[in-house]
C-alpha cells in the first residue's frame, strides 16, 4: 500500500528520528517522489539494471525440486544470478542514482553480513563516489570474504565497537554519521526498514522482482501463481516480489529465521514472536524484552539476523494479507542441501529457509498449485559456514 503522508502503513512505520534528520528525510522524500515519475531517471536506472546487473533474471521451473518433495509446481525467481549475487543491488543502484541527482558526494551504508555493503561499494565504484561502510566488529571477524570484497572495490570500512558489535549497532552508527554529515552525505539503507520514506523507496526499487515475475509467469503459464514465497530479514526481497501482486488473489508467505528454535529465544522471528516497538526510526514488530530493550537476533543466515522487520510486513501481518512462518538453522541447512542436490544450485542460507518451508509444508499445497519462490541470493558466501555445519571436510 501507499503509506500515508506521515509515512505510516496502518499503525506501523513513521519517522522516529532526531530533529536534525527531519529535514533530510523531507528532502529525500521530495527528491524521490519527483524522480519516481521521471522518464529519464527510469531509463537510466533500467539501463544499469539490464546491462550491468543482468536483468531480467530468469524465472526457472524447478522440476526436480518439485518431484523430490512431491509438491506443487515451483518456480524460482533467480535473484542469485544478479550481479554481486543477490537482490540487494536492485536497491543500491536506485538509491545511489538518486543520491547523485540530489548532488550528494559521499555515500554511507550499514552492513551486517556484508552483502549490502558489497552491493553499495560496487555501485560507488561504478559511479566514482566516496563510500564509507559501517560494520560491527563481530561481523568483520565473521565475514572476512565480504570485508575484502568491499576493500577491493575501494570502500572504507568503519568498525563499530558498541553494543553487540553487529548489524543493529552498525545501523545506529550510520544514522549518527548521517545526522552529522547530512549536507553532503547520502545514507543508503539496505532493506525496507528505517524511517519513512526508506521502507517505501526500497520496496519500490525491489518491485522489479515482482514486476518481472508477473510478466514471466504470464508468458510461461498464462496465469498468475497461487502463492509467492520468500524469506524475510528486513523484508525487501519478499516485498519486492509481493508488492506488484498486492491487489490480486495471490497468497503471500514470508519465512523468518527460527534460529535455534522459537522457544530458544535465539532467533530472528520478529513478526511471529515480536511486540510492537520502535527501532531505527520506525514502528514495527521487534524482538524485545519486557522493558522494551531490543534483543539480539540470531540466525545462521547473516542476512536474516536482525531484530526488527519492515513496517509494511507488520501491516501485512496485522491485516492478514500475508502469512508468516519460521524455519530453524538446522532446517535451513537441509533446504540448502535440497536445492544443491536436486537442481545444481547452491542457494544463499537466507532463501534456504524458504526452500525448507516448501519441503516441510509440501502437503498443504495442491499438485497443480503454482508457487514462485524468490531465490534471493547465491550460496558462495555461505559455503564455508555450511561445510562446517554439515561436517564436510
Ligand atoms: C540481505 C539478504 C536477505 C534479507 O534481506 P531482505 O531485506 O529481507 O530481503 C535475504 N537474502 C539474501 C541473499 C540477502 O543477502
């Protein structure tokens, strides 16, 4: 849906930021709304999406996967084949082009696993912009490959030593930087979270996923799918897929990370178990304790390891437009193996959660149901972690 003027989807969203950022957010919203309907901006964006990112990504019918789980017809939207290996670049290209039009000369971003950081560093190299990436100390240690990738692309990494030294803290620091340097600096947020207009804007840039899917499935099947399935971290690949189908009868299923199990309190299932609260400038479901302290999330998939979720998902949950389920670390590893062995594709650990869901719930679907699942990224980044977890030497 379109958020209201103040940036709310129902009761969720808004702009909970220091006074100094209110102006910056209005400036951003104005610039974005103007460009949103600008033909030249879209043809420039589409040029890079087509010739640089490699879009449209294929919609691939995974026959052996369907047969293996004795399930419905499954199509995979192959965001793993986009440049840099995931859907994140759809958003970073859009936002960085916007930053250039706004006359900003410095780009900052937060990153957890480093996927958004890599996508941002990539686009900054492409457009010759200064790029500073905030990353928690703990994540820097865990994600060496992506740290090297960002450095090779010319980005500077700013280590964050506060709190749990992970994504939540990196985001706090990035917001702080933006408050101080708002004149020349553009903050590229990595998912449909944060204060308005980010959730709307990031979603819009990611709807390329759903728009392509709609066209492709009509060509392949002559009708819309019955279900759309995607993993939910902040919620951008899922909303990008879902949003163009919002006004249809297509059912949406979002899969969160259940970590060590929902009852373990070590998970990232903010929609399923969270309470309404405020984090990083917007109101949404969050993992928090009785006193409203935000809890640390856990998932084997670094891209899902976030205690919050985009406000539009909270709205979808509340209005029941989408349903949500969660899959554990262990199950996600099974999902990873399943796709590797049946289709010869190593998926990222994030969409491996959605893959396992299809296996676990294969029985709820009819054989002729058509499901499109967003394969949000490739698994190269996770090969080491998965090998270790599965005891492969
Ligand atoms: C970052 C990431 C996610 C989670 O982010 P969303 O905003 O929920 O899409 C999922 N899959 C991959 C491959 C990622 O890199």
